[in-house]
C-alpha cells in the first residue's frame, strides 16, 4: 500500500552485500533442506521396512530366517547401489522404480501416494 506524499525508501545495502546475503541464504537453505530430507528418511525408512516385513510375515507366513535373509539382501543391494560401477553410473532407487514399472507394471509412487494434511486435517496438495 502506498501512502500519498511518502517516498519509497531503498535499502542502503550495496549490491555486493546483497549478493553475499543471497549466497549465504542459498547455502543455509541447502543445509536445512539436506537436514530435513535426512530426518524424513531416518523416520520413513524403518517404518516402511517394518510395514513391508510385517506384511510378508502376516500374509505369506515368512519367518525369522526368510525375513533376516531379505534384510541382509537389502543391505547388500544398498551397498551395491552406493558403490561406483565400472560404467560410472550408480544404480539408485529411481532406477529401481523405473525397472519395476517397466518390467512388472508396478508404479510404486502411484501405489502409495503421499497424502499430507494440515493441522485441521485438510489435505495439502
């Protein structure tokens, strides 16, 4: 809102200082984004694995040996995915998603869409 007779004041910050502020804000945003992503992954991964293992036990009768073997195989796959390959391409979770969709028609993102609600229970899109 502009008030008649009042001039708009320009900030008295040099262009160099503004640039430095923008750079620092960008660095802080990246740092905080990484922290938030890491915290979300640390919360989500154990929950997803527990859900997956419990489903195998409940619906398919998998016992301790099969479940343990699967967990060990998941660790091995994770190790392979995080190791450099001879072709200089790391196989990642997006590659897994694509393979499941292409080979088996399973779109994991469509199967389990993330629904976020605000404090009032309204879905946030």
